[in-house]
């Protein structure tokens, strides 16, 4: 994991603790070699850790591994299904899940299948 070049979480925690106690948090930030903008952000948000940057977040994905397996089974059963047919299959088999044609296409291409326009 890459290291962050800014102030550490401990330094940010010191500034936040000083603010919560009612002490001079700007002075604490200055003594911890932290910019005033960073210290102000820590005080206003109350967050001392970094937010995740980029990458895939499984909790945000509509297409679960079960749906991917079902898409592959549809193609194994009949490789001539259209994307719209597969969209209706997913909607019927997985209640409450509506996938766009583009999403289905992207995941099928990710499984190394080719999609031709009809």
C-alpha cells in the first residue's frame, strides 16, 4: 500500500482532539507541521482518515457474482440471446434488479464474449 505524503492520522487526531476540548487547534496544527487548510478540513469534517480513492467497490455494484454466473448460463444455453432478452431474464430471475443493456454488454465483454449488433 502506498504511503500518503501529508500529515498522519495521529497528527490529525491531535488537532481534532484540541478542537473538541476547546483548545487552540490552530496552534496544535502549526506545531504538528500541518497546513491550516488541512487542519480546518479535519475540524469541519471530523474525519482523520483518508477516503478510499478509485478502484472497484463491490458494495456499489449491481451485478453480483450470482448475476454474472446467470448471464454466463444464459449464453451457454443459447448463445443467440439478445441483450434485451437477457435483460428480461435477469429482471425475472433476480427480483428488484434492473440492469441496463449497456451494463449487461459490459459484463459479457468482461467475460470474453463478443456481442454483435442485430
